[in-house]
């Protein structure tokens, strides 16, 4: 047995025992422990030589034990679970269709003989598992639901300060240090955080910006969380700005508009106070950070047309792939390999033809191209069912528990930020942002199912 295998087994035992003792007190603590590992230690992997298994990392070990302990609780009847609905069946069938597609096209094995499961794991399998786990863990417990929002706020504080440190080049305070490596990831020079990708960083910051309104607008919450919310109100818009990413800006603005609309309807006083606080902090904080160089770079990013032209040309590829393979697509993970055959120089009203970008930049159009009607149908069922459940929950809470409505509104804000960014980038590479969204979606979906049970009784 090689030394790498021994290290892996020892690490697995330590991680497993630690997680077991934490979860024995509260399963959600295990979820947060795993999320922190996925956020900060995702790229520190152990590669097992001469094995078909994918590379292991701390977050993957934690996730494996999280699932094992969850299943153990079900088998020992310590935890009751909801039965599957069309959402869970659609998630399972989508993943199954993706695996079959990869086997059919040969994409399931990468160079070196290892399973090529990374994108399927981070984009779909792990987030879908967390959706099911969260709807069964956060049920009937307001403090746990609020605890999830508190976690997002704390993550937002970390990411916001990291973005500011990146912008000001205070390198000693940037963690993890690989963020400072220009050769690692993309978007170096912009606030890219531990994801080393500015758009994803902006998406999670959008989640935090949405979540802080829950504590800002609810007068019965602890003062410390109100202070955290005010802090985020001051620094998160700056952090999102420093990503210099138009999709992140649009997502955050749409999220803010949705939350503001419902907040204004419920409490005009809270909305006005928040608007005043935001304007005051903007006037105090912005001049210290928005110098001439910063504004010049932001202006350059706004006027930068190449990414727009790339995406418009890619839509020609998506459409051509779908027309040629409408039912099953060209194969999961096969977009880049097939893209050169589907580019076409057509008249798009002055948009120049560019043959420079061979990767998906739209999560949903990418699925349509790679998996055809089969894949996109399952995805549309998943997202539409989650949205419909959230609307039903909002109506139920409005009738029976009005004080709990803000959590649903915050979810809509997060969903808006997520979907806007998903239209401009391929989300399947980023486990943390997908998992945060689907955990939140699972909380909302499970909460609505609780109300469905009560109504049935």
C-alpha cells in the first residue's frame, strides 16, 4: 500500500470522526463545516496514482461522510425524510442521462485513466444531494433557517474584505494565498476571491448582499447581526464593483430591486431607513476607494465588447448544435470538442465574427447543446418547481405566519442573482455557489412541503 493511500485513509478517519461528533449535536454544523472546506480548500487535492477514482480533497471527504451519516440516520430511523417528488426524480434522471451521455461519447474517462466526474459532481450531483439533505434537515426549525442566512452573511463579510484587500493590494491579509497567483485561475487583477473567478465571486457576494437585508429589516433580530448587516451594506457593493463583472453587477441590482419592491410594500419606513443608510455609507466609503484609476478600469470594462461578441457567436454554436442533435445533444462535456464544427459566420447586425472562445458561457444554453431536449427538460422542471414552491410558501406564510415571509423574499433575491450570472457563465465548475443556491432552495422547498402536510391534515 502506497504512502498516498495511507495518508488518504488517515485523513479520512480523522475527518470522519470529527464530522460525526459535530453532526451528533446538529447536522447543520456538518453542512457549514463542509461548505467552509469547499470555499477555502477546494484546490488542495490528493491524487491517488494508478487509480480510476477522481482526486480527493478535504471537501470531498467531508461530503462523502456527510452523505454516509445522513443515510445512517435514515436507516436507523433517527431522521424522517420526505418522499421524492418530480424535482428529485428530475435531478436523478438528469444525472443519469449525463452519465449515460458521457459513457456513450467516451467522455467519462480522461487522460491518465481517471474518471472524468469533476464537473458533474460540482455542478449537479453534489448540489442536488444537498438540496435533498437540506429540505429534510432544516424542517420545523426557524433558528436553523436563520442560521443558514447567518452563515451566508459571515461568508459575505470574508469575501467583501478579501475583495477590498485584493483591490488595495494588501497581500498579507489575502487568504488563501493562491488568490495572489496570476497563473492560477482567471481574472487576475479583479476581485476573484478563493474561486479565482470574478463572476462566481460576484454571484456569492450577491447572495450575501441579499441575505443581509433579512437582519436589516427585522427589528427583533440580535443587534450583532444588525451590525453585520450594516457592515455588509457598506462594503459588499464595493466588493461586487471590484469584480468588474457586468453579470455580477446586473445580478446584484436585480436582487436589490426584488427585495426592495417587497420590502417597500411591507414596510415603507424600513425601506426609507435602509435607503438613507446606504446613501450615507456610500458617501463616506466610496471616495476612499473609487480613485481615477479604478473608475477608468471600470469604464474600460463596461465598454469592453469582445466578451459580448464571443457570447453572441457562441449562441450560434448552441443553436446549430441543438438543430443537429435536438434530442440528446452532442454529449455532456463535449461542447468544446465539437464547437469548431458548429461556428458559422452569419450576419448578426454588425456583430463581428469571432472564433476565439470554445467554452460554454451560458449554463442553460450549454445544457441544451450538450444534452438536447432531454437535459433541458429536466433542468426546467427543477427550477420551475422550486420557484412555484417558493411562491406557494410565500402565500401560505402571508396567511398564517407573516413574520416569516422575508426569508422567501431573500431567496428570490438570491435566485435572481444566481440565474442572471448563470446566463453569462457556466456554473457547473463551481461547487460552492451551486451548493449554496440548492441548499437554500431545499430549505424553501421542504418548508413548503411542511405546509402541504398541514393543509392535507
